[in-house]
C-alpha cells in the first residue's frame, strides 16, 4: 500500500515538473537582450536536478524497504525453524539428572 502511494506521488511530481518546462520556456520576455542571458534554462536545469534527486530518493527508500523486508523474512524463517527444532521441544523423559545406571 505504501509502495503504491510512493509510486503515485513520484509519478505525479515528475509529471508536474514536465508540465512546468514549457511554462518556463514561455518566459523569454524576462531575459535581457544579451545573447548569453537565458533565465529559463537555469530554471529547467534546477527542476531537472530536483526531479533526479526525487527519483534517487524514491529508489533509496524502496531499496531500504526491500532490505528490511528481506531481513525480517529471513529472521522469521529462522525463528520458525528454531521453534520446530527438536532441540527446543520438551520431552518428558529428558530430565537434568543422569540415568539410574550412571547414578550408582
């Protein structure tokens, strides 16, 4: 459930960023007349960097969740195996005292 919400949030934010690119391209009137002045390319680079950081953070969270779930699954199987093991099972014939032949 949480994974699905994170995926939808990341897709929505990336779609929003991609829709903002043409809006910033239409801001050519804010540039100075010098040819080296291009304000919207700086904004687009900044938004691209924000999108890349968001995607990498999303992948890092998914990797962390996957690692924790794998570790918990491994520990769960180890606990189930230990509980079912005969070493921990109670046998009424097993007592701390030695057998009669060894006590004499």
